[in-house]
């Protein structure tokens, strides 16, 4: 049986993050890299790093979230809950959540995260 070679996404060249104050996008995933080579991606591997980037840079133009960030780690849902509270505290319209997608392969986690973001959008309208 011949095995197909796998692509190790962690070996892809990591884009250089845009400078503080420039438009940026948040990619939260413990393993994967964004599928596109958009230079505005800031890639973070855990919730604490995502929170630090938002505190330093402000609200991203868009975001792509994974649910499962490793065994025993906070999840993409934990980040989303923090983000919504941060947005409310900083007077940011919850409609900005429209620019966030969920790319998680964890099916039930993906649904839970999408449902939470959708509920917050409806509540904010």
C-alpha cells in the first residue's frame, strides 16, 4: 500500500505581522496556517496570545478561529466570549463579529462557536 505524503502546514512560511496601528487580521489556531498568504494575518496559537494582540492592536478587520486549541487549553469559544465582553466594554459594535469565521475541524465545537457568534450578532442588533 502506497501512502500519500501529508503536507505539514506548520512548515509553511509564516507571514511577517503588520506593524502596530496598521490594518490586521487575526488567525487563531494551535497548528494550522492561513490558507492564503495575506500579509495582514497575525497568527496566534492560543487564547492568551490572541487577547494580547487585540489589547495591543485593537479590533482586527477580520478573524478566523479554531475551536480546539490543544488538550487542556482554552478554546476558541473562550476567546469569543472574552472578545464580545471586550467589544462591549470598548464601545465596539457587535456587528464587527460579521468579519469572523470559524475554520475548526472539531464539528461540535465549530457549531457551538458559530452559534455563539450568531447569537451575539442577533443580540447586538
